[in-house]
C-alpha cells in the first residue's frame, strides 16, 4: 500500500484484503514489484509493442538500439495470439531472406526499413516516427527511408 504513488490501494485489515481504486491507479507497476500476486491490468489500454534489431554486445559490430516494428498489439494473456502471430511472421520473413549467421538487425540494415515493412506486411504508421526531444540528432538530415 505504501508503494502506491497515487494512494490507489487501500487495505481492509479485517478481511485481510486490498482494493484498488481504478480511477486513482495509473498502472505504474510499483505495487506489482512489492507484491507479484497483485493483479495489474488495464484491459482497455494495455498493449504490447514489438521492437526489433537491438544488440547489446560488441561482437562483429557496435551495440545498437532496437526500433519499433509494431506499435500496439492487444494484451491477451495467457497465450497472446496476436503477439505470437506477429513475431512468427517477422521471424519467418527474416529466416527466408537473411544470410547465414546474419542477425535480425543486420538483415534489416542491409535490406532497409522500408523493405522490412514491405516484406513482413506490417503497416507503417505515424507511430513509427521518432519524435522524442532529441529526434533531430537521430534523424541526421532526413526522415525518409533509404533503399539499401
């Protein structure tokens, strides 16, 4: 209860239960880190995004950030059918077009992001555009795709 920054959790010591005021809850997850049994879901707004091409190690090439492939898929546990279908599609396209030992990010950089979206059939939307505060530095000089 003390972990909630908005005070949305109230305890009932008599019944040994807690209740969450949905109007106050901002779904930050602080309660879940303290109590993993705490139900944390917002079915109307919860979703999953798919990011591809990231790399942490320095092997063969420098580390790189992943990029957004799919901005929103519904969060439908326990089997997540939309997520499984999307990831399966990306991996199947990657497997049929990548070179031997080529990583997903390396393949995407080789074929280009426009071709990646074309091959996978993932629609390119305004949600894919980099709009954070320092975006102009990451855009370099243009937001247009470049064919490789």
